[in-house]
C-alpha cells in the first residue's frame, strides 16, 4: 500500500508542493494521507515521479553517498501553459503535464480547451532539460495500430507526451524530418499516427500506422480542418508486461 505521507516527507515536499506536482488541491493530498483511496491513474503518476527522483539522485552521487530523501528538489513553479516544474540542485528538471487516460478519449475532445476540465485530469511527469513554455499533454495509448513489434513501436498502455503545434503553424510544412509521430485530436476521438507527408496547399496530412497489417490499418489522408489539436510526440514511456 502506498504511504503518501511517508513518500511526501521523503521527497522533502510540503503538502502544497506535493499537491501542485500532482495537479490536485492541497485538501486532496490531506484526504489521501488520511486514507482516502487513491485512483490508479494517480498512483502510477506518483510511482513514476518517485522513480524519476531516485534516478536523478543516483546519477548525481555515487551509490555510497546517496542520502535518503529527495530534499534537493525545489518547486520551480508553473509555466503560463500549465506545465509544472521541480528543479534538482544539479539543474535537472521534472515537468508534469495533464494526462489523458484511455478511458477519457471520448470526453477530452469536448474539454480540451476548458481549464476546469484540464485541472481535473491526472498528471504525468517527464525529465526535461529546460523550462518548456509550450502546451504539453500526455496520452495513454490504446490499441495496437502503432505496434510493429520493433523498438520504435508505440504499444497499448504506453504513455506518449507531446508538444502542441498551434494552428497558425499548420500553414507551414510540419517538421516531419524531426518529428514523425503525432497525437491527433478530433471531435470523434484521439489517434496516434505517423504523419509521413503534409500537403500545405491542400491542408492535408497523410497518416500511417506502424502495424504492418495494412488491411486492418491502411494509410489515409486527413484534412487539417478536421483536427482540433496536433501534438508532436517527444517522449514515450513504455508499459512493460511481466
């Protein structure tokens, strides 16, 4: 059983700082510490955060010099776009962003621009090298359309994190040489795809699945006018099965 109070104190965080990192109110943290059941999505986020802290400490110090706790992290605040940062004394940053779980795929397209809806989402943390100012989101992948049984596969249960490409930039060629994989938010749902071409004049992107079964997952073209949000994927956290 996860002991939130013990974990928070080991990290050297106040209830308010811990709440900010999780994207919840301080009262919610108080409730968790008093025995309120913690949703599975938040447990996975907390475990990931704990692992990130532990990994950073090991990189910074030899094994024998590691001290218990994570009190060398400080709250580095929020960006205007809602990214929350914790900074290690070594300069390493942890960024937490809203996480869209697979069960929220149907509701997210209606709430993607609603601050109250976004505040209720769980959060996911990734290690970054600087304070990013753009809008970032994480999405839990569902389905096997991007699973080709290779190292570049994006599998069901993985969490992908991406930076939103604002609509005004869709009028220029997407940087497909740098970013191949995208999260595409439409009114009828969310998909993860390889965008392999972009016709700027026609306003069309050409999408492909990594799954080699082209009868089940054929290539297709998608008008940009049908897209609500477009995220280029910058991080994939793999869900391992044991």
